[in-house]
C-alpha cells in the first residue's frame, strides 16, 4: 500500500489507520522515487492537487513505472471538485472517490475494500455531481443510440455502467487502445467531450438506468450513528 498527499495531516491519519502502509510521499516525485524499481501490485491512497502535479499525473506515471503490475487507486477530493475532474479520474481507472471533508477510518476502509475489489465506490455527492447539468450539458446533443454502430453502442453502455477502458478490453477480449479508439469515435458522433458527459448521455438516451449506475458506483457508506 502507498499514500501520496500534500497534506502531512492526511498522511499521518492514513498511517495511523493503516500501520501496514509501506510507502508514502508528499509529492508525485517523492512517491515515485520511493517506488522506483518495485515490481509488485500497488494499492494507492491519494489526494488531488499535489505540490508537483495531480492525482491524474501520479496515476498515469505510476502505471507506466509499474508496467504489467496491477495498480488500484482510491482518491479523496474536495467537495467542490468539478464533474469533468471526476470523469477524468474514473477514466484513469480510479476505483474509489471519497470526500476529504468526510474522511475517517470507516470511509478509508470502505475505499480500500472498493479499490481491492471490482466494484467502484463513489461518495453520493459525487454520483449526483456526475449527473448535474455541468457534466451532462451535451446529453441533448446529436446522436440516436439505434443509429450508432453496434460496437460503439456496446462500449458506451459499458462506459455508462462505470467500466474503464482496461476493464472493457478485458471483458470483450480486445486491446485497450482499440477500446479508446472506438470510444473517441463514439464521443464525436454523439457530441460529448468526456466520460462524465458520456455517462449523462447514456442515462438520457436509455442506454443505462440510474439503478445500473448506482450498482456499479456503489455509494460509500455513511458512518454509523453512535
């Protein structure tokens, strides 16, 4: 397990809750340096807005550094994160998105469990954010699902259900770059810019239901009232 955050307080909290934490850094560069040469699966706990980059940059570079070794990721974000940022993190293969303001041991454990499994975990606030007009501005744009090529329609459904390009490639036994190429064509065809807008378009046009979205993006549980 590894953790990366510009906040010493956040890192200290993660370490106190997870004494088995093996690697930590307060910047992209420091964490990557600490993991240099490692050839083992990594479960990453991170925040965004790092001193020398972003969680997206960290994930991309770390995935390249690890090569074929699996990388599972949980990111904790500020409440005012933009829906486009949420979409980009999901596209990058983040398995859990939680709120920094609600961070505690129960939510950290839930995020780790989600990142270790196959079902993504999003705070309910972020699920709603993905469905706001800012994220779905293009859902009334061009595109009739029945007129899309069958492969593009199938891939859009899987995107709408919460799968990233690597997971889709594995499910369909095709290359991840082939998935990205088809999705790029589909995005242009239906008039959306990113994954967040594609999810909204799929909801608006009946390719997925809210129940399907909720099943894939399982809301993080609220802490028990004591």
